[in-house]
C-alpha cells in the first residue's frame, strides 16, 4: 500500500509542517487567530459558491 512507504510518509509529515508554518505566517500577517482565518475563508467560499449558483440558475 502506498501509505506504508517511507517516501509517502516523509512527504506527508513535511507538508503538515509546511501547512502549520503557512498558517502561523497568516496569523502574524493578519494579526488574528486561526479560527478567524477559517471563518473568513469559509464566508468567502460560500459567497463565491452562491454567486456561481445564481449564474447557473439565470442561464
């Protein structure tokens, strides 16, 4: 199974550490916590999805 390979596990650990690093950078840049960042992203994604739905319904 690919999940048991050392390379796959190393990549997963590296990307997890990289994701945490990027999250910390965003927290410092925006001077907020990760819950607020998540909420902001969720609201933006929901608005974009709703706008796309409106376009599809109008067609």
